[in-house]
C-alpha cells in the first residue's frame, strides 16, 4: 500500500470507528479506510497508508 502524509484534520472515522480519509474522485469525495502511522506535531501531519491510496490523491478536509 502507498504511504502518504495528510493533515490531521483530514482524518475521519468510519461507521465502525476505523480511521479513514475522504479522497476526491470524479463523482465527489469517497471514503477510504486507512492505517495511521507517525504523527508530526510541528506540522500537524499524520502518516496514513491504505491499499486504495495513491500519490497525488486529493484528500478532502471535512468542514467542522
């Protein structure tokens, strides 16, 4: 799986409480389950990996 760094604010939870991110697709944002890794507190970024993530994916930060 690909490993990416995303803003912590991009993390969401699935219905069963697992971490996920929203990735923008041609028909709108799609939820992608992820595993989380290292956290960069200084920059507010977190490492995520998942089989359906690719370099260049546009990650959506949900409105709060």
